[in-house]
C-alpha cells in the first residue's frame, strides 16, 4: 500500500467544532493533476476500504488521492449524543465543502461509492462547486426506495432469508447476530470477488462500526441508527441539476442492482454521461437511450422499478419494453454477446454524446 500523510481539519457546525480525519496519497502541492476525493459509503462506515484507490497514485505519482472519514465515523469526531435532526445529508455536504476549503483544493474530481455516490450527487446538484471537474458514481442509487427494493431481492436469494431478515431487524439489540447476518450477506453481494480473509485492516469497513477490543477500537452505531434522512433520500427530479461530466458504474454482483442507479444516465441534462456495467453486459437489462432521438427505452426490464416512481428523460417518459428494434437490428432481453457487443454497444456510444442536446 502506498505511503500517505494524514491529519484532521476543523469543522464548525453552529459554533460547535468537530474534526474531519483525512488521508492523502501523494502531494497536493503538485497541481498538475486535480486530486481525486473519494467519498465512502454507509452512512456509518469509514473510508479505509477505499484505500485500493491509492493505486492511482502508485501508477502516476502526479495523481493525488484524498480519503476521509465522514464525521460521526472512524477517526473523525463522534457525537453519540446527537439526534436525527443533526445527522443529515446537508451536514455531510457542508463537511465535504469544508474539507475542500481547508485543504485549499482549487480543482478536483469526486468518486462516490454507495452512499458516497448520493453525497457526491447532492453536493454537485445543490452547490455547483466551481472546482469540481467530474463525478464518478459507483454502485450507488438515486432513491432509497430502490435501495431497499434491491436489498430485499438480494436477501431473498438466501435459503435462510427469513433468519437473516430477523437478525437485521434486531440491529443494535443483538450486535453479534447482526454482524453474522451482515457477513453472510456481504460474502455473496459485496465481497464475492475479494477472497482474502480475514479482511485486512485497510479494507474492513465495519471494524469502527462494531468495534474491536484487541485493536482498542470502540464501536459506534450513532450514524447508522440515527440518520433518518438517508432512509427516504431521493435525487429523482433533481438529477438535471448535475452539470459536470459523470462516469456511472454499476456491477452485476452488487447488492445495489443497476436499476437503482440507471436514472442518473437517463435524466442528467448534459452533453455526455458515460455508463458501464461491470462483469456481464447481456445478463442484465441494459439501457437503450434515445437512439431514435424520439424516446428513451429500457429493454429487457421487468417493468418500472416502482409503480409510484416516474422516471423521465427531459420531457419524455421512460418506456419499459421487453424487446426493441433499431436500425434493422432486433434487441431483446435474451440477446447474446455476439450480437450485443458488435451491434448494440457502438449505437450506445455513438448517441451518448447527442441524446441530451
């Protein structure tokens, strides 16, 4: 793992001072490349599991990477006495803006993973910071209802789904059962392709959540248990406020399925949004975006993610279909990679640059 420098910056909230812990790979004094700021997920875990991003610096020493623990978590200030009215999305947007100011970053890129993607999108949509060059939104979502739907579907794949569901419901009242259920769930839907066990300290995002007596770490579930706003957060209807270039990444083996994030691709009003789904293209419903320049469709889908959630591309409704014909090529949910990759992918690439004009 690359060497890093770390420290804290003060963060004032209504006159009360908190500390934000940060870690920097590389040097911020070299301004030839804007740093990448990585926003961790949760809410309620820590940034260490994003430390593999340090490889960006290892490959190019001119590329700094900044990680930080959101307040209430990890090595930043904790506030077990605070309630839901304090622990809000706005708090974390303000903290991010404060960190950028204290580190004196004039230009930067943001990568947001999971809840960090929600935070990054909210930061751009509400603040339009002058220094933000681009957003990378990975394994994230546009609406918490889609997260809970996806989580329930993933949970249903286990033979002991009801047992796991009950353990999750117990939460802090039975932390041992909760963590065992979380480990079981994550082995299939979060860590399937990461084989090292036990998880290295720099990868395990839950040690600060549950605590570890041997390491002298006291667990703190304050943010997880008290942050109510994240249970109902949505950026649907505000995605068009995102103006910077976006790279949207989903993965077929993630607990947050691709449909929870795809509306970023449908609705962002800009010249170009790049979208990729890691691992398998043809096994998931894939986006066909406005190739006829008259409508947007999602082919191979089971239907709208939620009946009461209207998704739009500009003024046009998103149309959900099981098959679609374009340019003499017939597409369906069963399209094979031999047809999908040479025919469909170039069409998507060609029209990505014009569909939002």
